[in-house]
C-alpha cells in the first residue's frame, strides 16, 4: 500500500514551505515518486534526500533515516548508539513513552552527531513542543522531517566523496520502496 501523502511534488512543497529554500529544483506537478526519480537521474541527491524526508510519513521517515545512518556510517560505536537505539525502539513501538525517551536522548546528545538527530526525529514525531499549564504548543509537523534530513546529511558528510553518491543513491532507492509500500 502506497504511503505517498501528496498528489504532486508541488503539493509537498506547498505543505512544507521550507522545502522551497532547501531544494534547489523547482517543484512540478509530477507525482512525487516521479519527481524523486527525476532528481536521482539528474544526480541531485541532496535535493532528493530533502524531498524524501518530507515525503515519507513520520514513522517511515525515521525508519528510513536509521537505515541510512547504518548504511552511511562505518563507525557506530556503543557510545554513539543510544540515539539510534531510541529511534529504532520508537519505530518498532511508536508509543509516547518511547517517543519521550528518544526526545530525552536527543536533547542530551551531541548536535554534531547524526545519531542524535535520529533520536530527535523520533522525539519530535508528536506530543508537545512546549507544555505549560497556560500554553500548550504541539510539535510542528515538519520537525521530524527536518531532523531526518539533518541526520542523513551529517551521515553522508562522513562518507568519502568517492562512495557518497552510490551510498546516498541506495538510501534514496530505499525511501522510494518505503513510500510505495510502507513498513
């Protein structure tokens, strides 16, 4: 069953206005998967990663980012693993307790570590951004996508230039599979 939530690439851009700044390619009225495949055929991998981050539903996006981190990072030492573990735990059982745990790991983590951003992506998948008796502010819907994008960009930055394109291409192909069929 398809997980594509938008009829066109333009609809995704209009839903998430920050994509106009992050994606250098202008939106079209193509079906999102076709737009994504065009980005790949033009080797616009950074644009494709950003597009995927916003295209996938939150749970699938976090799962995809976890897989990308595993594929892109050669060094997944135990000391860095809590962000990845927390994000994957939330994907497997997306309840509020696991979301809160991921948020806690993410907020205490190193902002230069892509695995911290995985935890934040899961942590920002719902709930409240600010919870005060007089003012409740829910987490904006773009926060998970933003954290997913940062996690993957940081992970890709740790790959040699020679391998980066092929590895990112594989990650984007996995996003297409997720979008077309789900978890």
